[in-house]
């Protein structure tokens, strides 16, 4: 979660507004990007209005506006859009398939218990692993691989990729890949940047490396300190055919999985890994 989302207490604001559409935008991860865009455009418009009233400052105003726009373009290109790489936010086709994805693992306390639930229900998951955690808990990585789950990269250190230089990005990618390897159904490894934050530089490097950028279409915010019932309600309300659901190796994810899996199977949904159908 970024500073903007923290400072605005998004959880309280969104849940107090009776708007499914607004909450859906939030669940897809695009609300904060939208708010940043509105804020930036407001600043740019204000600067241009001010400097246009004083023609001698016109050029400076244009330059400042260009700087702000470049900053937004370089660091906040949003979840669904891309400059060099189009992120995957959902599964292709109209079939009733969904993918459960888990970020930030492996976790010593929760990963094994989540795996127990998935195994009991015969459901595969796509795990976006942090390199530093894979290095610390190799036995959990081996278990994930042995039980047929998809292993994908979440970077090594959970740093925001949008502010890293080329050498740092390459190190994050290559170090994590060396630790977890590629275990999936498709020919291209998967990567999800921490917080969904990306930049044209990151996209360009992913394209050169043949790595697929994966985001999500539904994030019930399981990592927040909220009741698991709220997490489950969001998942059941906003899930749809092709959803890529963002969860974490967390207590809330563990709490909601059995009931959610049962409810989806009752609706004739099939659980798949991200690369198995794309």
C-alpha cells in the first residue's frame, strides 16, 4: 500500500460510499492510479492557468507541466495499460475459470497451511514469490513445486520497481529467477511487481527478457487488518469469469479459501493457474 492510500484511509472512504462501481475499481487496483492522475492533472492545469495570465512566464509553465506529465508517465502508468508490455489482468476467454494468485510468500506461518487447503480441495495456485523469502524457506518452494503449483516472481526485496534503475531491476529479476526457477505451463515466466508499481523501463526490460507481466482483476485486500468475512464478501460479489484474484500468504486468505472454493465450485467454476490458459 502506498502513502496516498494510507493517508486517505481508503478502506473507510470506499466502504462508506454505496457504489459498486467505485468499489470494483478499487478491487481491480486502479483507484489510486486514477486519483494520482486527477491530482496531477489538477496541478498541471493550475500551473498553466497561472502562467498563461503572465505571458512572460509561459515557457516556464509549459516546461513545468512537461516535467509533471513525464513523472506521471514514467512512474504511474497504471495497472491495465502499458507502454512496451501490456499487462495481463484477467484470463482469456469467457469460460468460467478463475486463477487464485498469492503474493509475498513463502511465509513460515501461513504458506504451508494454505497449501493444505488447496490440496484438500484439488485447487492449483499461482504463487508470486519474493526471492528473499524463497531463499529463507527453500523447503516451502520445493513443496509448491512438488504439489504442482505455478511458481512466479515478485522480485527479490519487495522494493517499488517504478523507482529502480536498470541494474537494480535486472538484479531483482535474475536473483529471484535463480532461486525459484520457472515452474508453469507456458513458455514464458511470470512476474508481478510489488504494489503493481511499474515503469516504462521495467516494461522494456521484461519485454527483452521474455517475461510476462501479470497484474490482477480482483484484490479483496486480504492483507489489511479487516474481518475475513469482508474479504470473502468482496470475493463472492466481484468474482467473474476470467478473474485473476490477488491474495497473499496471509491469515485472511487462509480463513476464506475453503468457503470461497466451495462456493465457486457450486457455481461450476474451474480453478486454473495463470499460464495454463494463456
